[in-house]
């Protein structure tokens, strides 16, 4: 099977057991970063193409530490630390805008790389959700040594991992869940079941892939294999079992788009409303102005006609408008540029995009539809997260 990495055809590297260096909780985080960067440099096939900035790509996909220039202290220790965890197919780059904002407010941030990510899509064929949990544990234990209060910030699958940790670790000070994968919107159990039936009927490597695409985004996989989707579903099932006998006792902040095309926003809202703490907060982005009986839910309208935005997509939540890759002037080929008057942006899945393209071709609609790649309300989102973490620091 072949993928296009940076617009150059490259046969996927043979599956290998990769040492992600997350089994030793005593490993210095700087060494973990260095080892991860070496793996990325070895595995990626797009780093030596003409005109490619290899360091830029490695930086985007690698774990990182953002040490605050003016940290909030508790005696001789840092008071606050945040562990950032990206989603399925993503990279640590997806939470850098949030990390930069927290760093500027005195909070130490560290982002981990979930095994199988940041290199080539086929590397996800040989990992399990237990490998992601192992990386989570390493991140938690290594950061816990540095700070008094430890927060988890998870995006999508990273949010599900944050819930997993909070259900078992009473020392977590709070969790921030961005577009959390409490439940995947698609009937994934049917998709996965069909995959295994096909594999049984006909042994073919192509059956491993739900969707393949040219890999033109250097910070995210575009091709989707069945195996990692099944691992997310197993993680979600594990959370359901854990919640039968355990509860989340730490404060929870959640940001969700009601129109999210990837995860079930309704299940995420139900999950939130069943959490008892009055300190919890849900920032709900919605195209429909309606009141919720839970006073902890704050709604924000997502209609931005001047920017041609109808609603927020799953991928848009963590990215600032000035993000150099996905922002209004980003270098990503499909970044949501407000100056393109023939596009309307929002929570559109690929099937909808293709359908609207057809309607546009026959001049039945004025604008094409594209997935929104950034959050025009990012400043407010980030300020609410900062407030959630340091709400008691001035008391």
C-alpha cells in the first residue's frame, strides 16, 4: 500500500515494534523528547524532499515542554502543571496554541506523543489503546514530580484518556476535555465488525484501511485504518466499565461543538450533566441559541457571517485564528481562509463536502462547504481554561 507524504509517493515502511520510551517513569522528559524526535526523523518519509523544512515537521509532531517565563509558585515548587494529550490521527501540535496561552499565564505545560502518531499512518496498525495509556502514565508521573497541582488537557481521544486517568487517580486536580470522544458519532462497532468480516472472507492488506488519502498535512494523518478506530472504541468501552464503580471527583471543564461531526455532542453533554461538582463548566458552541437548565453550561453562538462560518467542527476547537498551519492565513492547503468567498465553513464531514461540491458545480448553491480548521472564539476558550486552572490562586 502506498501513501503520499508531502505530495511524494512513498511505500509504507514495514511494520515494526517501536520503543516509545514510556515504560520508565524516571526517564527525564527532555530525554523522552529527544528519543521521540529520533523516532519521527527515522520513520517519516517526507523529510528529505526538495523545499521541505524537516525541522519544522519534526517540531510539529514531537512532544514538547513549555516552561513559563513567570511561573506561579507554591513555595519552591511550581504550583500548576498541565499534561496535553492529542487525539487520534493528530500530533502534539494540535494543543500547542492552548499550551502557549497557559505558559504565558504561569503554567508549566508538557505534551506527549501517543504511540503510532507523528510518523506514518501504518504505524498505528501495531499499537493498542494500552500503549496510549502507558504514555499517559509516563506523562502524569514525570510531571507530578515537578508541580503541586496537575491538570490533564485532552483533545478528542486525548480527552477520553484524561477521563480514564481521573477515574483512577484522586491526585489529579482537574481535567479539561476538548471535543471529548465519549462516544464516536458513527456506528463504529458496525464498521469494525464489517472490517473483520471482510478480513476473514478475503485476506488483503487493503482491508486494513477504512479510507486512504494523500498525506499532505504534516501534522495529522489523513488516511484512516480500522485498527486504531477499534482501539478508541475499546478505550471508550473501558471507560464505561470503570464508571460503573468509580466516579470523577476532580473538577471538569469541557468545550464541545453541538454540531460536532466526529463525536456525539449529545453524549458528551449527558456525560457532563451527570457529573456532580458545582465547579464543573461546559463551554457549548452551538448554532442554535437555546437555554440549558444546568447553570454550569455556557453557550456561545457559532454563526460568523463575516467569516463565512456556520458552526464549529470537531477539529476547530483547539486552534487559534492565527495558527500558522490551520489558521486564517495558515500554510495548510485546506485551511479556512476567510477571504475565499466561494466557501462556507463549519462541521461538515467528507460526504457532505462532496455533496455540496456537486450542488455547487451545477450552480444550485453559491458556496462550497468546507470543514472549519480554527476556532474564531479561541481567545475566550483559552481564557476560560486559564481561569478554570488558576481560579483559586489569588484567593
